[in-house]
C-alpha cells in the first residue's frame, strides 16, 4: 500500500501534468520543455504502476488504455444537438437580423450577437459529472449519437477533470464542440497514407471523423486531434443570462475555445468580424468555412425558439467558395457503393483553399454535357462547401482543338455488367449483383433485417470477408465453413459458430424479404411485398418483361425497367443460381385473403410497440393494402407511436400528420375501425 507521502506525490504530479497539458494544448503557451514534462509524466506512471490502487479514471495516464470495442453504443442527447441554418450574403444576414428583432421582441439598440469561426470538423458532446469527464458522444442525427468516450479521452485539449480555480463547476455539465484535424498534420497524414498505398482522406473533416470513430482508442491516440468548445447542453443556466459569459466560464473550466469569440452590439460589427475572419482563413491552422453568429441573450433566444432541426437565434454565415484554374488530364469513371457510375476529372494538381486538388467529381454525364467539359480543357475548380472539389466552368478561350469529348460507358468498368440509366434519373448505374465496387454495401443490405436477416453479421465482418477475399458475391456466404470465419480478426470460436448459424438460419426467407435483399434499384420493402403478392414465385417474376411489369399495381415504367434490367443481367442470374446451390430455398408467397381495407393509406412507425416488432407491424399493414414508409412526409396518413419514439414523432407534429397508438393500429388491422373513423 502507498504511504501518505506517495499519495501526496501522485496528487501533486497529476495536478502538474494537467496544468502543463492545459498550457500546451489549450493555451498554446507551454512553460516547461518537452523533456521536463516527460520526466513528470514518467514519474506519475511509475508510481501508479507501483500502487495500482492510486489509479483514478481522471488521471492523465488513463487517456489511452481502453480495450478496442466491438461496436459503438447509441447515446441519446439530453437536449437535441441542432444544426445551423446558413446565410451566404449581407442581404441574407440582414434578413436574419430583421427576424431577430421581430421574433425576439427587441429594439435595434438592445441586440447583442456573439461571433466565432465555424470550424470544419466533427461535432461531439462531452458530459461531466461532479467535475469528471464521464461520457463523450458524436452528434449523430442530433437526437442520438455514438458513444466514443475512450477515443475522446485521448485528445489532450479535452480535460478529464474540470478546473475550478476561477469558476466553480456545476454538478452536471454538457460541453459541445468540434474535433478538428490541423491542416498541416492532415497533409502529412495523407502523404504517409499515399506512400503506403492506402486510400487518402478527402479533407480534414473526414480525417477527424475517421479518427474519432476508430474502434481501437490507441489508433485515435496517434492522430493530432484538437477540440474547440462552442457551446453547452445541460447546464445550471441560472448562473448565466447570456452565451458569451457561459463561454468565458467554459474557458475557465479548462476548455480550448476560439480566441476569436467576439461580442458584437451592432450588425455592422458582425459584418466586420466576418470580413476579418474570412481574410485570415488561409493563415489559420485549422479548416474553417464561415462564421457562426448567435444571439447572445438567453431570454431573447427563448422568445425566438427553435425549428425542428435548427435554432431561430443562430446562423452560419458561410464563406464564398475558393477557386483555382487547372487542366483536365483525363475523365475516368468510378463506381460508388450504390452502383452509381460517376465521371471524375483527373486534374493537373492545384491548391484550392489550402488543399492540393488532383481530382474533382463531375457528378453525371448530364453535368459534363451541360458544362461542356472535354478532356484537355482548362477549367475553373472550387471546393463545394469548401470540402468537395468540383469543376464550375471551362475557359474555352484556351481550347486548341485537340480536346476529347467524354462518353459514359455502357458497361460497368469494374465488373462488366450492364450500366443502365433509368428514365427520369441522372445517374447511370451498374446492375451487377456481384460488383466488387459496391459489394460491401450490397452484402450489408443483403443480410440486413429487412432482407435475409443474418443476425449479428454486421458491416465490420462483411468488410473483412471482402478484404480477405473470402467472398465475392452474396452467394459465397453460404459456402463458408467455420475455418473461414476463424480467419477474421478478433474472431473467437463461439462467435464464429454464432455467425455461421446466423447464415444457416437465413436460408429460408419469405419471398418479400428475399426480393428486398437482392437490392434491385427502386424496390424497397413495400414494393417487394407488392411483387411477391402479385407473382407468388421468384421464377415467374424473373421471366416477366418490362411491359407486363407495368401492369402491376404501383409499378411504373421506371421501376419496371429497373426490375427487368436486373433479372436480364447474366451475372445476376448466375448469382441467384449459385444461391440455390448454397442451400437457399426460394419461397412461394402464400397469399392471405385479407380485405384491402387500408389500400391507399401510408403509415410510418416510430418507437417500440408492445405486441409487434416494427417489421411485423409493417407486414401486417401491407397485407391489408397499406404502404409502410420509413420517413414522415406530407403524404403520410398515420404515424403509429410506440414507447420512446424518435424524431419521426417530431416530424409528424410539425407536418400535422395524424398520430395513433398501437391499440388504434390493431383496431384498423382487425377491421374494428376504419381509417376515416380516426
């Protein structure tokens, strides 16, 4: 056991290490050399190793040490993490200012704004209980994010314990901010990845997100991430009556905040800060794409209120895109995970907005034709949203006559299957079921709950199966042996048996689930039910022509062409035949003679139902002719609300869509009530 002297020394060392971490990573003003810091840290490590009972969760030695996770746990935010509406001009900001005066009920002389740079990174939330960092999560959809606590602990500018020298911390504090990848370090990382033959990151934001979402915190710890606080969630707000004072307190508690936070008392001051920040963007160490403007006074914020996804009292004033000039050396075609063929311009490397650009998306063949882009052209490049490089125009005065016109291929450049452009769509798509470019995504869809339902076979296992060349199409899943599963990283004997059993149990799907699993363009769960009811057997559907398909209820010309193209492709037919050989039993749809009492009505289900899984509830509604949609729109007739409903309930209330409970849904299914009675 440690004696009193050793305990006191450990406490003192922690205090010193935390202080010097704060000076270095938050204030950018170190007081000691790296060697002196290392000596203090090493002494602390040695003492804690000698006396493990002295180790605490908030010790600086515990920033890295957690074991890799199997997956991220979902976390529901106490208060929604809203996104910001955008303005792009002085006129649009003037409109925002006018709304502040009207909705906030204040005079011109009373308005106060807080401005700061809009950093381009990954939004996260940090939770502190009794001053100790206990949980960190990503923004996610604003309501629910992913818990990444061990990863965020590795970021030195995130305090593990709050400083209370200047301002006593609340019992519960949620701090929100941005995890950012420094520009210079980003370029170093990409050079190293390129040298190793690995895929580089498109921008610092993606690099930050990729680092935070690593299952192994030790990988995150190797990335030079920085955290900037920009606001709070849950907090004893009675302490403060405005945002600026809150952020000064957040700074006192040990967080890095922007040095450019400014309190502005007139719109002219906001405009001045915008122009000043825009002029300095190239010199900053981090990517920024605008200035965030918030109403300072909380009472005014409260009066203005919020929309479903964004506050009315704040906007992001975006910088105009930065442009450069270069030459299109070639136009190649890439195949995305959804099968879309995208033309990409290969460029003479040029710097745009501080990032070297050598490729730019051309979106689709219509866009190439509209902009009249030829191979060999001199073009203007900008980074859309200061992230994605795109060609915005051609300098036709530089043409020599040697330029070449681009033509979209009729076959997938990856697998050779037909490339089809459906009527009314801009994208040309590969129809191949076994196309390697989209294999991981297609396999994840194939085994999903709505498809073959191979429980437990998640994305990370599928990626490994593909990377290790154990499968090349969905049918290969049914030829895997246990020894193949054991080749995957972090695979144990029991887990291998469970995954093999899950694949085995998926061999007898019903017809709607099998059709959905195939991933035919425009065939979702509802339409799969419609096709199964109409044709009864897969073999019949496979031999049905385009014209006959259009006679099926809810199948128009576009969907008919999509289905026909899929089943006429020789590669797809081979995969289906291979599925049979692998033991998959193609079912016959057993038609239930149920009254179509809900035909023409659209339902959405949110939350947990007591007596139905969502899948079964959707199936029962569809058997009676209803359409079960995945999102709420103005065309939705009813939203069925269970326990712990999500954002779909918010959408229903906003769009004034009728909400019903499980009892009302059962009454509709039984025919005890008609839709018009509700």
